C-alpha cells in the first residue's frame, strides 16, 4: 500500500453495531445487512478510529502471521467490497504517505505471539429488504408494524 487512503462510514444511510466481536452493518437505503468478524472486525474498527489503510495493514501484520502481499491483497479486497456495497466512502481529508505511517508503526512493533491470518469475509443478507423498506408509521395495517397494508 503505497499511498494510504482513509475511509469513513457512509452515514447516515449506514448504521452499524459490534456485538461480541461480530460487526453488523445495515445499509438503510438498500435494505441489505452485512456481517463480519475477526480480521474484518479489526479492519472496520481501524476505519472507525480514522486510521489510514496503511496503518490498518501494518497493525494486522503485527498481530497475524502470513505472507504480507497476500494479507495486503485480502485487506484491499475487503475494503473494495465494503466500498462497492456503499458501506464506506473515501475520506479525502485523510490521505497520508506510507512513509509517515510506516515510520510510526516501525517504532511500535511488538514481540507478541502472532496468530494465523484469516481472510476477512463480508457476509451479505437481503432477507430483510422488504421489512427495512417499510415506513413504520404510514404503511401498516391495524395490527401495527411490521404488517403492511393490503
């Protein structure tokens, strides 16, 4: 990762919550929701903290064992999927050179035991699309939400 990019959550159309290590993200415009854990959750947390992609990559390298080029490709693929699904958008205010980040990370390398790297996966669910698209105030029958008027 030569030039680092910063991303931000695509608010307000995207909401998210982390529950016991699992990140659940909902795209309110599309009605789709997503789930990811482990390294995907760590990448997401790094983005939430405003870290550029190079720093996220370096932190993953510090914690996990694996071929750096494969880890980098996996992270780039995961970020591309998040961006394609409109869950994140580039944050133009945050581009930094990789040299600045690499120097900062190099000073903080730890000697802890590394875990095997797991490729981050984005699980997409579309079964709630109709439910999320409902207007809970105006488009319900006498039984109330989530029952649609006939």
